[in-house]
C-alpha cells in the first residue's frame, strides 16, 4: 500500500526514475530516511506516480508490527452466515 493523493492504494515500483540525460535520480543510502532515489510506481488501475525510496520504505514499515509481521485491518462485514454444522 502506497500513498496516492489523500489515500493509499496497492502499487508496485516498476522502474527507477531517470533525468533527461538518462541518469538515475537520487542517491542510495543505508539509512532509508536518507535514501533519495526516485521510482515510478504503477498502481493496480494502471495509473503511474513518482515516489522517492524513503516514502516507499516508510509505508512498508507502517504496515508491519515490531516483529516484522504484516497486518491487515478489517473495515466491516457485509454479510455473514453459518451452516447447520457450525458450533454455536
């Protein structure tokens, strides 16, 4: 999940952003906060956006707990039912 306007959407970094001369934009750093590399992110609906590596890393860290496990929040249940063999 990556930032897209005022919300977040599922996307994938597809290529490194380059300037007019074909040189990669930004510099790598072992500290993700100081990493200034820029990437082209393609979202599931085909839209593309330019994001820097530290924004991508920040969103990856936010989605994990301290043990590195990813979690997903449930917004709501629309419909539920149980079969006759389910425990009450």
